[in-house]
């Protein structure tokens, strides 16, 4: 668990771990780079980058991989997160 994540990031990280049992996971809150932009939440935690490696993604297209992540984080993407950059490693 990454200590620098706020409550939204911690929930997202826990969901990604539960859904994919990743061999590698890095969740980065990039909200500070988007302050004042459209979709930026005043309290932050609106823009994230995820770097993830998991056997779950093997044999799947990039679109399928991204859909799986978006499904796992659907609640956060609807409620709070404005942008999510995804990197499968």
C-alpha cells in the first residue's frame, strides 16, 4: 500500500489489488498537475495514473485490458475521478 495516497487513491488501490492480484502496481495521484483545469476537484484526487502488471491481462487486447480496469474502478470514475491514465507493464 502506498502511503502518499489519499482516501480515494487507497480505495482504488485496494480494488485493483483485489481484482487483479498484480505482480506490479503503482498508483500515482497527478491531481496537483491539473489544479484549475476542467474536472479538477478542489480537494484533489481527481486525476490518476495507474501502472499495473498482472497475468489477468495476458492475451487480452489493450482495449480489453483498459475495460477491465475501468470496470473495477467504475464507482470512483463516476463519482470523483475525472481522468485515469492506464499503463499495462
